[in-house]
């Protein structure tokens, strides 16, 4: 299994589509920073990434200090750092005044329809929530705005058709529609990452660039396939089909750390996932992520998370229990024009 697939298998992602919009020119709406919407979208989420998919027409995305980006049907745009931004029929328009964010998001997916009666643009808005360490790993090196067109991929037509179907099902009385939308949001996000990896660019760095590199990608696959193995740089380079110096240099340049530093970080991500989602004793968790003693594991975990593993696990369980006791948001029918 490759490093991207293994990472997505191990680390839990949650997502949803929360806006299904039909806009007629002229129109403009302002999206706030993702961290301000995160408590409403995904309570306890450490990082939220917002994305928009254009299914009909065209529009523009505006982000502070960057030129406006033109979008056409089939484009998906991801705001990797959750920055505030505007979506509009043309650059420079003033955003509409809408309802309160909590009211807009009280029922999802929210159907929005407004504008000046001109050319039609349809788009969906979604999010993906994850551990901030996973975001730091996967999104490192990416620009604040990533755009790809899914209609050029093998999965594009299927994705668009599936999203339309799931949006229709979400409005029907049959159960399960929201769950389907959540899974499609994750699949769409993963497809964007895969397409972006395949787009060649000089000087590109970051984890995804490393995964796509012949040398570094081979090393990452080995580390993810056998994280508990007592790797040395020499053995890793030999198995990746290169020299120690080439691997160390390319790994540092693309990923931003040495292979052994990266392995330590990946082991901690694996450990946090096991502690959060299993009842395995600490000694077993330590062994599964490559530590011979739970004492050595506890020291490493404390350095990364600021707490011993047992205390960190109790905190995660307490947070999950508290979240289960929070009543669901009201489903009042707010007349929102913008989000």
C-alpha cells in the first residue's frame, strides 16, 4: 500500500457537504475563516479545510493578497489553510448580507438560491476536518488555494453524478443521505489531492510532492508499510534503490525533515490513532509503533503531545463523551442568502 493510501487508512477524516447553491449574476458571498465555522461544522475538530465544487457555469474565487481565480464547471477549489475568501460572479463585487452562520448551518445541506437573475452558477460547498498534525503532514508545502478540474479524471463524471444523487437523497425522507454526502466529501477531497500530485511543477515541495517523487516516494512507502521496523538510513536508502546521501538530501528538500525524524512523527500519529480508537494497553501500542518499552514510548509521546499517553487518552475519551451529550442544533428554517 502506498503512503497516501496508508495515511488515509490510518488517520480518521470527517467531512460533509453543507451548501448546495444556485446563484444568478451578479452575486457574491463571503466565507469566514474555517476556524470560526469549525465549532458549528465539526465540534472538537482541530483543523477544517473548506472546498467548493463548480457543477454549472463559472465564477471567481478571491483570497486576500492573491489575484482572483477563475473557475469553470468541473473545477474544485480547496482553501488548504481555511482562509476567509469570497466566491462571486465577477471580481470586486460586494458580498451579500446573509443570515447568522449558526442559522445557515443549522440544517445541512442548506439550499441557497439568490442573485441578480443573470447567468446561472451552481456550486456545492464542503469541508474536511482532521487532526492538525495530519494537516501539517499532508498539506505542508501546498499553496493556500489549490484548484483542479475533476472532469479530466477517470473519477470525475462518477463523482459529479454521485454528488447530485446524494444531494437529492439528502432532501428525501429516506435515511442515510447525510452519511452518503459525508463519504463523498472525503472521496472528492482525496481525488483533488491525487490530481494535484500529478500536476508537475518546478520547485514544488511538501509531503505530497515527496509522495510523487521516485526516490522519496519509495522511502515513504517503506516507512508507512513497516513503521515498527528498526529502520536505519542506510537500509532505507538501499531498499528505496538509492544512496544515503541522495535520499537524505531529497527527503529534506521535499518533506522538510530527515527520514528518521519523519518516521518518529509518523509513529506518533499512529500511536494517537490507536489510543483514540482502541482499548489496547500502552505496552501493545508502544510495540506496534516501534518502541521496545512503554517507558521510551511514553517519553516520545509526551514530547509530541505534551501529555503522557494515558492522560492524553483519558482527555480524548472525556471530550468524546461531552460531545455526545451536546443537543443537536436547532433546525429552524433561516432565510439565509450568504455564508
